[in-house]
């Protein structure tokens, strides 16, 4: 399962659960709490590559 699929499933479950709670208790504002549990994906940054300019190993 990919990261996007897991992200979509998790956020869908959150919205569905809070919607059910809102309907059960009859309070529409309960769904606003689902915003606290939504997650987002971040693009991983590429690690900085060593260009060989370390002074310890180049005699500097």
C-alpha cells in the first residue's frame, strides 16, 4: 500500500467517524474537531550530498 493510499484511508476514516458522532449526538460542530485529526503528506527532502570538501580528510 502506498503512502497516498494510507493517507486517504486515514483521513476518510476520521471524517466518517466524526460524521457518525455528529449525527448520533445531533451536534454539527463535532465535525469541526475532525480538522484536528487530519494529516498531510510532506515531500521528503533529498539528503545533502558530500562533495568531498571535509578538511579532516583532505589535509586542510
